[in-house]
């Protein structure tokens, strides 16, 4: 079995990530969504497990090093945290131009409340549980065999598919799935320029909480429209990355 895993580490990773997620998701769903959503740690657990089985401590240490890589140019922190926030805010401001009612800013909680919840969501709502697997383990392996665009799109589709269990609790949308594919391009660009899973965690958290809180300023059809506009803006960023860097690297040679 270990031999088969060593021959097909990426296939093994994705199979284990999906299996662990479902295994942990179903009891959580059966409890009515009560308790800690441990299923969000499926990708990270799979990444560490497959790395340990195929590469030993060297593979595990590689993922840990990516998570701990914080010494990068400050501009990339601005990109990781600021870009998702800016795109979501732009979508909020543009939405009334397409017939929506003005945003209701009173629906956004005070910053003190948001700050506390952001820290909790960072740990238990995806960023910390997913990114060590997606970007810390899978993406570098995929980039060894494929160009940046191909690897991004393939990972993006699998990332979107990984969210399918959320459909059982009514928390899965078409625009969210498309966003995952587009965002994968942006995350690869971030990775290629920093090699940091930490920044991927921060970007994931920034996007997630931007949607969670700025998305509240609209309701009903207006909210859906806002999210589609946000998807369009992410598409523009992804297209710009490909136009500037081409399909293969997404970064200058020295940065990759």
C-alpha cells in the first residue's frame, strides 16, 4: 500500500483529503452543525500524512517550513490580506450600478466583534485546515509536472469539488465554486512569488471573512448579484496574472 501511495502521491493526497473530509463532515452534519467543524482539516491532515508516508520527516518539515515562511516582502502581506478585501468592497460599491438597493452598512457588526470571530474562523473555518494541504503540499507537487495555469485550474476544480459536502447543509453556490477555480490562479501567483503557505492562509481568511461580513450589506437577489460581481473581479485579476506572466510560471525566475 505504501508503495502505491509513493507511486501516486498526488492521487493519494486528494483521495485521502476527500475521504477524511466526508468522514468528519457527516457526524458534524448529523449533530445539526453543532461543535467544531473538524472536517475543514481534511486537506491539512492528508498533506501531512502523505508527506510522512512518502518522504518521511523531510516532507513534513517542508510543509511546516512553508507554513512558517513569514519573511517575505511586505507588499505580499498587503496582497494576501488587502486584495480579497478590496475586491469584495469593490463589488459592494459597484452592485447598485446594476439596479440593487444601496448597501445597508448597519448590517455589518462592529469591528471588535468581527476581529474576535476572524481569529476563530481562521482556525476552524478553512484557512488553517485547508491551505497546508492545497498550497503547502499539493501545489508544489503539481508545479513539478505542469505549468502554473494548468496546475491552478486543476487544483481549483478539485478545491471546488472538495466543498460539495456543504451542499447537504445548503451552503454551496455556483458562484462560490467558480470563485474557487479563479482564486486558485491568484493563490498560485502568491505562492510562486513567496513560497509561503502562511500567506495563503491569510489570503484565504481575508477572502472568507470579506464575503462573510461585507456580503451582509445586501440581502436576497442583491446579495447574489454582488457575489457574481465579485467573481467577475476575481476573473479579471486571474486574467491579468496570466497576461503579465504567461501560463508557465506566474513569477520571475528568481521569485519562483
